[in-house]
C-alpha cells in the first residue's frame, strides 16, 4: 500500500519514529499516523511517498522503510490518469449477471427482515439492512467501527471500515452532537451508525440500486428531513387575518403540516391526540392542536424513532461482530 502526503510532524520515541502525515486535498484530507523503526530523516513540511505493510488495530500504519521526499515534478508524473480499459464482453456479462443475482438475493433478505423505510415515495434501506452486504463477498467482508474522537464541544466523530482478507476496502466517518444526543453512549452509537452507513454506501450503493432501492441510507435521509419537521410550509406567505377573539389562523397548522404530522404517527389519530394530551393540550380534533404543540410532539416522535433505530443498528453491529 503506497501513501503520498505532507509531513505535519515527526517525533523519535522508544526506538521508533512517529510521523503525522496529511493526505488528500479539497476538503477530503485526513491525518494518518505512520510508524517506522529507527530514526527517520524526514522533516515537517516535506511531501513524501511511503510504502506501508499494514494498519495496526489502533489505526496507525506500519512502514517498511523511511519515506522518500517527492518533488512536484515527480508528484505530477505520479498522478497522471491511466487509460480507461474494459474487460472482454464475456467477462463483463458474467460480472453483471452475478451482480444482478446478488442484488436479487439481497432484496429477498431485506423483504424478510423489514429493513426498508419509505421516505417521500422512495424505498430506503436502513444501516441494519446494509450490514447484510459484506456477507455476500467472497471471502466474507466485515464492517466494524475502528475508532472515535471527542471534540471540545462534546461532538463525537467516529470512523468505521470494511475489512476483507486483512485489507481495508472502504472507510466512512460520522458525527453526532450534544444537541442530537445528550448521553455519551447514545451519541457514540449514533456516530458509529452513521460512519458504518457511509462506509457501506461507498462500497455497495450500486448493489442497492440494482436491487431497486434508493442509493441513500434511510437513517441519514430521515435525519435530514426530520431537521425541518413541519416548518417547511411556514415560509409560505399567509393571507391577511381578520381580527377575532379566537386565536389567529397562523397559530394552527396548515393542511400540509397536519398531513405530515399524521404521517409521522402512522396515520393513527388517536395516538396523535394522546400525544397532545400528554403536553396538556386536550382537544377533540387534530385540527385544533396549536402549531407550536404539534411541532413539539412531532419532533418528540421523530426523536424516539431515531433513537430506537440507532439502538437496533448498534445491537445488530454487536451481533455481527460477535458472530465474526
């Protein structure tokens, strides 16, 4: 495995040199920790090329020998694009047929496990459903959390990888803030679930698409939609109100907002009314629930759903790792 990047730090300790290397660019950079036996001649600020043997369980990369400096001319020559080539027709057909077969088998398993959520008319697969895909590879791959960091404001950033035959074949990152989850364990589970979903999506989204599902992760899409809740229609101009003793019309939900709230509760009006009653709003019809209270109970419902899904995904991950 070859790595090219810029040296940020180099420190000799306990008979080894620990090098901090910044790889990538354009917002997709990351910091790798390289370790080599003995004292290295590399200095911070140099652009270097290194040959690695393997990645340690803690995420550090073990090097074969001292990294070599790379000049701009050498680097430009190294990144020249390779001519695009294709396999023969028979090989392409065999690969495509096998991919379609795997997609069909995946769809059958998903139908049995129920790992599908319909969002805005499209079927999305949950992270728990995506976790089935590594088992289809030969030899079987595994998706597992690798490490996490906690920032100063409490945000947890997790990294997950897909490992196959001792090699990392895909990587994903996910974060969860204190605004989303106040408890540390819940925040960690959410960050790990998101990072696993992105690692899985990077490698298997084409299989999921062949199976007839949307290429996104259900948990991510629902989080994005849930952040707007019923406020999407609030920006629309409202007709002029006539002063009345009763509350203004803007204090109550529009038809679109009410339809979204009912959908969030699975069409169960009784449960929706009970949720309103739990926050001391006793009304006979859902149309009479004030907009502020409706937003509150819809947000609570979405949060409870996401919490439950994160817990189930974390349980599935633990079971998968235990089985491996």
